[in-house]
């Protein structure tokens, strides 16, 4: 039997057949569970953020430089690959 809230009352319901019976006050304390949290295990998280001002032109220059570096690397690798196959 499992305690289930039904309206304002708590009833006991069988998990197999679904039979319900009212929970009397004397048995109510047997079905209540309490747990205490260990104070040492409390975890707090602080979020720190910083707003960074980036100039659009600087960002575009950095992107162009990254593209050029990438293309140089790819061309160098392809040149080495071409030397090995011939």
C-alpha cells in the first residue's frame, strides 16, 4: 500500500490492484518520511560574468587574419602531400 493524496485526504492505494482505503490518523505517522540534509553538503554556486567591449572592426581583422593563417597552413600541407605522391 502506497500513500496517495486524493483531494484533501490521504488514502492508501494498492500498487497491484488499485484498491484504496482511507488512512487513519494512528497509522499516518507510520507512512510519513522525513530526512535531514547534512549541512556540510550544501553547495552554493556563484556566477561571475564580465562584459567585454569588442570593436567590430577589430573582430573582422582578427577573423581575416585567422582565415589567412588557415589558408597558408592548408596550402603548405597540400604542397607536402603533392610532393609525396609524385
